[in-house]
């Protein structure tokens, strides 16, 4: 069924249009680089206008019943509808902006200077590799290398590699990007060998993949239980830098909330607001309700409304991400969908194994990994995100568990009652 769907979809798009699309994307990418370097949106505007024209035509070729965005979203998140995403992200917008205001009004500011001191890179790697092994990454079927932007790539479930750079004066960078990529890698390493060399030997969707990376990076990797085990070890490696820093202080610092301009540097809470800005704008652009010429202003208005910050220039604003230049329209929401799915799956795993937090505090992560393997990883691409959620949780996509998780966590971090 999956192979047939892939095949039928490719056949719906004429070859000439595929050529046109590839050409326009290559040109748009070059224009985007020039525009971002000069921080001048007008250099990218014509190419972006064309990207959205082409996206509308692509949606027409692919076909849809409700909304052209459905056809585009389906390329990244099979079976998901724009209406489903609009309503879920809409409810998230109200609740997360309210939580952010509470943190800003009632919580004391947290500075993260202690993370930005000289930290020996060899020791950083030693510690990070230990975390990766404990999470379950199999170094005999993968490896870690350095690259400017972290990623995970799979050649087969027996060769799943990750990259993450080590920064000598930023303790958090390698550690949390490696945790994130380890989550992706566990998924790929866990796909059933019976699916090898078939179209099913990959993740279910971008959202489900991101649920795995964010679960290990945030729900586990930025949680109290895991650090109960890891922090004394980290302190032992970096006595000068962390010897006098209490556990509670360290926990607060790695969970600091700070609205900023750049999505990829955003904290766990405000990250979703960056996604909302992009999702709402790309929907409006696709529907013709937003003009490309006015996009920088619309971007800044939404940043101010949701995050309370206004980018000083287009490079730090509307031009920061590569995605639209590459025709990746319908892609951004998958990041937030991943967060929602992560919370839903984690709650279900916790109900099945109430001792998970105690195990994390003892450095044991095998029960969670095993549960994810049996319920998610092993199936590869057999089920869509909606089908997986239905099978595992008995319900559909739901923002409630994620909002509850964020509220409880950040009220604890910021000591808000
Ligand atoms: Zn990821």
C-alpha cells in the first residue's frame, strides 16, 4: 500500500513540472543566500513568490479534498490534515503564550553564564558518549562525527550515523544536540530487520521522527530524574566549572526560557511559538491572504505578538530559515507535532512502566527504549502518525498532554505556584 501510494503520487506530477520545480528551487536557494547575507528581503521576494505559485500548482497536481495545504503536508506527514493542524496549533498558541507571560511576570530571570565557560572538548565527548550509550545508541552500528549543523543519517538500520559539533565554550551544545540526534538514531537502529531494503525501512513521518528526538532530548534529557544520575558525574569531570553549582541551579539553567529571534536556538517552550509564526504565514501565503511584499512586517508583528521580541533585521527574521527557498512548504508544523506526539507517547509509556523516573535516576533507560522499540521503532513506516497514536494511546493527536507537561515543568523550573 505504501509503495503504491508513493508510486501513484509521483505519477500525478508531470515530468516537465518536476523539472520546473527543481530549477526554481535551485535558483531560489541562491537568491536566499544572497538575500540573507545582505539582510535584504527584496532580493528573495520574487523567488519566494514563485515558490508559493509552484506550491499551489503542485497541490493541484497531487489533489486534495479540503485545502491545498493538505496535499503539501501529506508529503511530510502522511494522512495529516491542515484543519487538524490549524485547530491544534491554534489552541497551543493561546496556552503557550499565556504560560510564557506567567514565566516572565512571576518567575525570576535565569542566566546561563555557567554553561559558557571553557569546557575541555575531549571530556565533553566522553560524557556525551556515555549518555548516548546509556540511552541505547549502538556504536557498533553507527558513529559520531562533527559537522556545523547536527543531523542523523541512516544507510541501513546497521549503519546509522549522527553528527554534532563540540564547542569549547558551550557545555550544552554537543550534549543536547547529541541527545536529540540519538533519539532519531534509536528509531532508525530499531526498525525491524525484516523491513530492510523495502520502502518501509524508515520512520513513519517527520513528526513521529521528531517525537523520538525530542523525547530523548527534552522529556528525558532535560528532566530531573536523568540528571539525578548524570549531574554528579558531570560535576566530577568539570569540578572547577560546576563544583560549586547545586543540582537545582544546574537544572534551572538547562531549562531556561528566553524568547529569541532564531528558531534553532530557541528553548523548549518558545520553540513552538517560532513554528506557529511560520505555519500561520505559510497558510496565509498559500491562500493568497498574505502578500510576499509585506511578509517581513507580518513576520515581525507575529514575533512581537507571540514572543515579545522584534528582529532588528530580516536576516534575524523572515530570512533565517532555508526551508521555503527549497520549496519545503508544509514542513514546519511537523516539528511541533513531534513535541505533541512525544508527550502522548511518554505518558503512555509511563502508565505501562510507572518506575521509569526511578530507573532514569539510576542511569537505566532500557525500559523506555524497549517500549519505544516495540511500539514505534520496529514498525518503520507501516503506520501513519495518526494510526500509530490510535494503536498506542487509543486516541488521536492531542495537545493536552504536552501543554500539561510544559506547564508542570516550567512552573517547577521558575518556582511559580
Ligand atoms: Zn530532529
